[in-house]
C-alpha cells in the first residue's frame, strides 16, 4: 500500500492530480490531501471523490510542525506551493523548502515539485513574473543540489535520486475565469465573442489541460526509479491568440476574433487579469517560456489534449465558470 501526500490539494492543480491518481483503480494507494482547512467546501468535495482512499490532513506551510506531521509514513509527495499565500518570492521559497526539508528528513522516497519557467531569466530581466520566478528559483536550487559540486558537500544524494520537477504552464481552463471572452462586435461587423489581451502578433500562448497535468504527475509518482532526479517541462499545446479565436469559432459556430490591446490599455482596462504587475506574463513582447518538446510529450502521453479537443470535450461556449478559489490571483 503506497501513501501519497498532495500539498496544495484543494487548488485546481492539486485536485487534478488527485483525480488522476484515483482513476488508477489497479493502483493500491492512499492519498493524504493536505489543506489548511479540512472543513472547507473544497476539501469536503475533494474527499467525496473517494472517501476510502482520500484522507484530509490539516497542514499549513507556515507551520512547519504540521507539515512534518503530515509527512509521517508517506512514500511520495506532490507539492504545488501557492505564491499568493504569502504574496512574495521569499515567502514561496520558504514554503517550498519547508516541504522539501520535511520530506528529506522523513525519508520520503519520491518528491515531485511543481515549478514554472523563469520569466525573468528568459526575458533577460525585461519581464519578471514573480509567481513564475519564485518557483523557478526553487527549481534552480534543486538543480544545484543534484549537482556533482553539491554532492561533494552532501553525500546522501537525496535531491539527485529522489526529487523530480514538473514544470507546468497556464491551464487551458484559465479561459473559464481568467481569460473569458467578451460579447462584442467583431471587426467585420458580426456580433460574437471577443478575446482581448496584450499579446500581440503571432506570439504563442502556451497552455496545458488540467487532465494532462494530472496524467504527467501520476506518471512521475508511479515511476520514481525513472523520474527521480529528473525534470520534465509540459504543455498540451502552443497557439497564437488569433488561432485560438479561429479554433473557437470553428468548433462552436460562434463568431469570434482576438483583439490585441496596448500595454497601457491593458493595465487600465479593469480586466481581472490586469490587477497588478504579477501578470506581466500577459504582456507578451517576445515571450517568456521555454519551448516544449511535443514529440517527447506525445510519446509519453499519446492522447495529449489539443485546444480543439478541449472545446469539443467540455462544450465550452465562452461563458464564465468558477475554476479556482480566486479568479484574479489563483489563490
């Protein structure tokens, strides 16, 4: 019997990982869903997915003792920290290492850390995105602790053998509440759905379906000998915003187009995703993400979700839907 602790269990990512794990009926496992409030509606809904295999455990990354208690008897950990819990790079780094150090001390055999690309590094410092860069800085520290140089200082090799990194990207499901198209008039005079944002030209928008994210997390957790000490960057698809709007119209039959905005117009628009500089990621300039190896990803997961397939599966028609606890911050 294998026990997996999921940190960040009631968020969109953590819930997707747990759903993917319990879909594996042949796998004898138990899931501990760590949450700050075990009585919350999100926590109760999560446990109702499989009350026999999912146990809610109270834990708070600001309370190290509670995290260490949650680690007792755990075989593997999936960890997605929430930048917005502290609202600072240093706060998220502290939370990450509370989890990593507790797992190492508890002898956890496999730790999967959820990261994001380093926007600041990739853009040459022109476009920092704090909630990306904080996770990426932890990933960089994990890489260092896997290195020969660090191994010469600390010989147990826990980071090089037992810690995996899963680098994600914006969810396709962000269209539900974060990138909702508006009803409006298209440039050709038709009435339809208008996708608006500061992404200009043919710059690609990189995205991952939550069910694909859950698949890759489960794949890593099930194969520690294969994935321990390794990093995988995932996405489901990359498309330009005009392509996204065209695909939306082709699938739904609803007239649609993308209308780009200037940076100033975006920042003064009042749109929920323009609320503060944390979302520089939408002011696209030259892009800020690492390209994914889709050939490799499709070998690992042949049914990788396209945006077209997601639209067909979900029957989404541009309406706003609750997808996370807080649409503006992801908190």
